[in-house]
């Protein structure tokens, strides 16, 4: 009998308790891809998604000026990340200097 590998994989991940870690990794990866599409590579290199938990993405930034610039684009960034995630993954972005 043939089984869906995708379904079995999802069950195994869930049983192992690592689904949240995988989700966090994916959202942080979506940050990097999204920020490079909205800003220049130079600006993207000055940011790093460091944590994702309960709908909040925490991003380290180089300085307060950059944090403010990113804050202005927060809604656009969230929208793009959520498109990549295919659900409303990011509800808030917190910037840390």
C-alpha cells in the first residue's frame, strides 16, 4: 500500500516536537528573502532575523535609523512574508538594536 510521504513526514515532525522550530526557521528565512526584495542588499545585510515566536518576528538591526526605516515598511514586509508562508505567520515585527 502506498502512503503519502508528505503526510508521514508531517506526523513524524509533529511527534518529534520540532514543528515550531521548523516554522521559526522558515519565517526567519522568509525575512531574508523579503527584505532583499524590498530594500537593497546593503540594507538587508545590516539586518538579521533572530527569533520567531507566537506570531512575533524579532529582527536585529545595526542602528536606530535603520530600525525606523524598517518600521515604516513593517506592514509591507509582514504582507510579503505571510505570502511566502501562505498563512498569517507574522503579526508583529520587533526590531532590536
